[in-house]
C-alpha cells in the first residue's frame, strides 16, 4: 500500500538521515566535549613526552616522543571518533569544511574546543612538573632555520591532511582502519622530521604549550605552516577525487553519533 505524504514530509524523508541528525544541535555539546577531551589527550602525550624526557634526564627518547601522540590519535579515533569525527586539529576541521564535508558554522566551536583541550593539557603538565622544557613547546631544532621549519611543517601537514581526507573518502574509505593510517603517518613524520620543527602539524598542539609556558617565539611557523599544508591538501584532494568526499567522507567528518549505520 502506498503512502501519501505532504510535500514537505516527503522531502524530509528523502533527506539523508546523517544530514538531519547533524543539523540537530541536541548532540552538539557532546561533539565539542569530545574535541576538548581528544585534543587534551593528544597534547598531553605530544607535549608531555618532551617534558617527561627532560625531567627523567632522557629516559623517553625521541622515538617514544613521536610515537606516543601517534598512538594516542589511533586510540582516540577508535574510541570516540563517531561522536565528533575526532578532528583534534584546527586545520583538519577547516579542510573538511573546505571539502564540503563539514558545516562552516560548526568550525568556530570545534577550533575553540581544540585549543581549550590543548591549553588544559598544558596546564596539567605545568601543575605536575612545573614549566619544564617550556611544556614541550614546538620550536625549530638546533641548526635549522625558521624557513626550513616552516617548509617542513607545511609539507608534513600536506601529507597528514591528505591521509585524513583520503582514508575518509568514498574512494578509499577504510572505516576503523583509517585510524591506523593516520597514526602511522604521524609517527612516520615525527621519526624523520621532528629534529627540524618538532613535527607538530597541529596549531592547537603548538598553541597550548606556547600560551601556558609563555614561550611564543616562532609560534607563527606552527600556525601558518600547517594552514598552508592543509590548503594544498584540499586542492590535491580535488584533483584526485573531485569535490567532496562522498557520503563516507561526510560521516567521517561529522561523526555518526545517534545515526544508524548505513545498510
């Protein structure tokens, strides 16, 4: 038996469930809390590695310093990526919005939440260990220029955002395995490039320790470099896959809290 629906109801019924749900602000506080909490954990590991290495007189080592945040990202994406999309990085939110997979009106809230999480993690590190090693602030390494650090941050972020957009897209959607792709890239980038710039690739990760420690020297590198790299990644994604990341890209960017799995 066929149903006869009013035009407005029929239009609503044809609208994808993920779009109707994401327009519903009932879950917005959970999404923002997720970004605060996830970025807190990321910065706690990323900046905390340098702090604990200094306090313990080198017991951490560079290898552990760069793999700890990578593994944290994997864990965060797996355990709560469905809530907010687990962006954890301002340039990731902006890149998803530029691709049309994420609503621009949500970007300011996500960016504020990410910075808040980074600042909170830095405050915890300062409260526990004091202002040691400037709380793991990212600066150009000894013997490297600011130009070299800027270029490396831009290029590393180009690869990171390309990995995120690619694994989330309908062309290469890997589902939960995307977490391992992103984590692997972060570890790889840190292992070869952290002596140059610290391999931040994340303005929030750099901004939190800089603000709390008061060490703002060369901060522009870690704001402008990742931004430039993310913009380039969006352009490359358009060349490779056209506009937007498809349904899977939108679901990855927005999270799937309260949504049924596609069947």
